[in-house]
C-alpha cells in the first residue's frame, strides 16, 4: 500500500512559480497541454495562465492551497509540472518545493525516517 502524495493537500508550487515550457508541448503542436490554458511569454515559450501574474495561481489548479488540491489537466500537464517533485521524493530534497510551501506558511516536508543516516558506533 502506498502513502498518499503530500501534494494532494498542498498545491503551493502551482500557486507560487511561473510555470513555463516550450510551446511544442501544446496540443496544437502535437503535445498535450490545452492551448487555451497557456499564454505566450516569448517566441519559444508559453506559461500556464495565472502563473505569469501576481498573485500566482495556475488556472488548472483546483481546491485550496494547504487544504486539498488537484490538477484539472493532470494527465496532460507539461514536462515542467511532471518534473517538479515533492521534497524527498526518491530521497532528494527539492528546495523549490520547500520555498513554495513556506510562502503559504506550510512547513517543509520531512525526510522519511528510512533515509536518516545510521548512527555510527
Ligand atoms: S510545493 Fe511540493 S508538496 Fe506542495 S504540491 Fe508542490 S511539489 Fe507537492
Ligand atoms: S498544470 Fe496542474 S500541475 Fe501544472 S501548475 Fe497547473 S495545476 Fe499545477
């Protein structure tokens, strides 16, 4: 049985960073991200609508940050979203995850117990 993702009651990164990626990831270019959900930010890149402004909030984020959130285009999300991992996923800290959470008053995710270094004799 796997543990639930910590992202399901967070969503901070989707409300903190500009989420940009190559326009070729848009559906009209053979990718997956719906074109109507992005804004062009330069000749080669687009950003999720809502993340290129202040306050930041991706147009595809549903729910309340820190309570319960989901992505309405999860299966179609960009590589930028897919490659952004929660801290300690596969044992690697993600300081950007920590920073996004901090911006909403959420504590950084803790290193899982099994990753603690053994105490030498
Ligand atoms: S800030 Fe970290 S824990 Fe929160 S949704 Fe993003 S990756 Fe997940
Ligand atoms: S597309 Fe989904 S995963 Fe990516 S920033 Fe928006 S809500 Fe978050």
